[in-house]
C-alpha cells in the first residue's frame, strides 16, 4: 500500500464528510477511509473518492423511512386484514432478517404488547400455520439479483428452518417479502420463480441505472468504469463486481450486501474493503 498524503490532505474536508456519512457502520473512521483510498494508484485516488460519494448508504433514518413506506403500502393493500398479518424474518436466524424485525417495529411504532405478538421467529411458523386467514410478511433488507431469496423460498439455501419457506403457503392467504431496497430485475425474477406467490414490497426501487458499470449509469465515465472494473478484479474476490455481476453500491449501516462491488466489502490479501461484511 502506498501513501499519498498530499491527496489526503487536499481532500480532507470531503473525507471528513464521508466519515460522518458512514459513521454508523461498524469500524468506519477517517483513518479507515484514508487507508482504503490509499489502495488506489495515486492517479486513481480521485476515482476512489468518487466511488464513495456514489455509495447508496442506508443509515437508520433511511431504513425507517423505507419501512414506513412499506407499512403504508401494506395497509393500503390489506385494509382491515392487516390484523391478520404475522411478521417473520426471512432466512437464517443469523441473517439480517432478525435485525430487520427490530427496525421494522421501531420504524412503525409497533412496540406495544399487542403489536409485539405479531412478530415471530422462523421457529414459530409451524404453530402459526394453524391460524385462520393467515397472512405472512417476511422481512429482510435487500433484494439484488433475487437469487438468494428464491433459494430460501425453495429451501435450497441452508437455514435453521426444516422446510422451504414455500411450504408455508398452503395455509396462508397471502405472502409478502418486505425489504428496504430492491433492484427491479431481482423483484421480477422472484415473481417469476415463485409464480407470483411471493409478492415483494420495497421502500426504495433500484434499476440498471444504479449499477456502477452499466452503460445506463451516469455516475461514472466509460474510462472510470474500466478502472473500477480493473480494481474489482484485482481484489481476488469470487464476486469481483458483486454477486451475479450486480455492480451495486448499496451499503446498509449494519452490513454490506455481496451484490455490491467487491472493492467496497471484500477482505482478501490483495484488497481490504471499507465496509467489511458481517455474516
């Protein structure tokens, strides 16, 4: 790693601003941002700074706002049937779904004793299947390619639950997957692969324009995209431009999806990401 102190000093104000923006992410400091930037060649450090400025960062406030929008949409769709809803984390107990349960409750002031009964764990699903007119809302943070959600739904992803989530459907009138942000293509893939049985609700919609290396993205020039691709491949990550080549720059304050560019999150001998993943 080289150190370009001149660049860091001359861009100190911008770096301090980014430190405040990302401050709620674990282990983000001014020094960690400087060290991340110093992995770029001197002539590309400006590009490194530009990448960070184009990170789509969801802090608690933005997550709350997105979940408030989702809940409002849910009320519109279900009306009085909202009382029949049970909220359940989507995926393994160790995954983000459990944390999102807490955030969803807080975002929508669903913290009284009666409301708390509506939030259940994956292990409670078997008991819930006995309920009449059951409506399930699975909670998670993000849909990128949609492939992980499909695997969880079909039971091909390792989980603490014994059955595929699809098995819960026969006793449920309606099943939703509510997330903070979702790429259009991921939503469409989920709708197709689940035959429309799993309806996705999201607070923030993302498209091909939100892919860093896409021709439709206006965030970077063609030359800059070439250099970003170069650094992504330099990392040695299995997913250099993100899982399934999603090219995302989405980061949540509690974790960074592996759909995002590997230079943002990977931890390899060749590259140390700024937003280390917490699995």
